[in-house]
């Protein structure tokens, strides 16, 4: 079987599970399982990767306290 080449093909199931979990938490009045902090982390990693690509050096991932 050929591997998936498109991001959404690979992760569709994960996105569906995440949305279902989010809706369940809202309906039950519980905390959502993924926070804004969790969503920020891949952005910071991507920014460090881009800076590394441009500089040709290792770049630290910026730390942000929320």
C-alpha cells in the first residue's frame, strides 16, 4: 500500500477524534483536552526550524510562559 502524501490524508482521523473530544468536553462542562499553550508549541518549533534554515545554524525554540 502506498504511503499518504498529503498531510490531511495522514491525520484526518486524528482531527476527527480531536473535534469529538472538544465537543464532548464542552457538552459536559469539562476542561478541553488541548489548550492554547499546546497549540502554540508547534508554531514555536516551526519558527525555530525556519530560523535554522535561514541561518544554517541550530536555533533554540523560544520559551513562552502562559
